[in-house]
C-alpha cells in the first residue's frame, strides 16, 4: 500500500542517525534529558563493568522516581477537583432548609464524588411522643378541648421520618444499635475496611449482600448524632488504609449542621411512621377525651370526629 511505502521511506537508518549526530555535535548538550535513557555498554571483555552497573541502577531509580512523580501529579489534580466539589457540597448543606434536603445532598454527592455504590445514613434522634400523649397535652393547652387534626397537622405529625430519602433511618439516641459503633465514636474519625455483620445489618440492612468494602463516618458533635456508611462492591474502593481526610472534614461539618436541627425518630423506632397508624391512634385519643367529658357533663368538643384512615 502507498502508506506503507511512505512509512518505510521515512524510517531512519543507522547511517542517518550517525550523520545527524556528526553534523550536530552539541545535540546531547542541548537535550541532556535523554542521556539517562540511553544504554551505552562499557566494553570490559569478560569482566563485569562496575561503571555500567552503577549507571543501570541509577537509571532504574530515575525511572522509578519519574513514575512516582507522575502519579503524585495525577493524585494532586484529582484531590484538587474533589476539594472543589466537596467545598460546593458543604456550602449547599449549610444553606439547606430541611433535614430531607441535607440528607439527599449528602447521599447524592458522596455517591458521585467517592464512587460509592450505596450511601446509608443512621441518625440518632429524639424519641417520639405517643400520639395520645401529644393530643392530651394539646387539649390541656386549649382549655380541655382536643383540637381537631387537619390533613396539614397529620402530615406534620408523621412528618420528618416519613419524608426521609431511601437509605436513611432515624432511631432514638438511646437505641442499643448505636452501641455497635462505640469504637468508631471513640476514635472520632472515618474508618475504612469491612464492617462487622451487625454493623452492616444496622445501617445497610438488606443491601449488605453486595458490600465488599465500606467507609464508616461518625457524626458526633457534643453528642452522638449518627453514622454514615459508604459501601462498594469493589474490595479496594474503601480498603483499610485509604485516605480519609475529605470524609473526616465532611463528617465534622455535617455533624455541626445536624446538631442544630430537630431530628425525631420514627414512632416504631425502626422505620418511618405509618400515617394510618398515627391517624388511628390520634382518633382513639380524641374519642377517649370526648367520652370523659360527656361522662362529666361537659359538651363534646367540636370537630373531634373520626379521622380519615382510622
């Protein structure tokens, strides 16, 4: 083919190289960076040339150092880009107005920035008040009359836990599951590697089957606030010994943000509250208050009828 003929014609022969170097005797002075890569045997007959051996060792070291330097530059660029993305995430979290927004931003960004297959969050919240107790308290404040619950108030009651993104849970701060992470909280820093089976079950739940490595981030500011678990199907992704500086910094900022937010555990302490169960409990409390007042000769409260779904 014409292209192959052209390529053959363009190839330099030994004579071409020799002629070029003869015509340019200062070539290696101008381009001395090529010298470490040249192999020039030192003729010494049957004896081993010490000079040639020294040059060979120095050349190998030089090539190794250059490879390390290239790796450092690549890592530095990746870390610089990651730092910029994490800075933007922290700004968004500070500006977020709701717990749901904070958790959604956390999950999406950690999954993308750290190439995690899953981001699970377990938070320590306040224990919920029983529905009947909340209604009795409200009735006492209203002069003995139980306030009617509108759809808006019902939504607020089932509220924060029901609106959580998938992969998040809120348990009472005194829940026994948090004792599984005592060592993590005591250390106060992110831990990479493979968590225990109990830790996986507590945070990842049914998703633990595909976990080959994970990173655990403690959320702790003045009190234990929870745990974030980044999981991967890749054994090396969050292998023990990985750098955790960015995760530690993010965990510290998120802890301070969560500390100032109202976090209430679900009524069943394991999953989001069921609106039907909440409505049924509230309706029963209202009817009980009404029966007591009728038996005492007082008028039944207005608007205390049966709630939808009860």
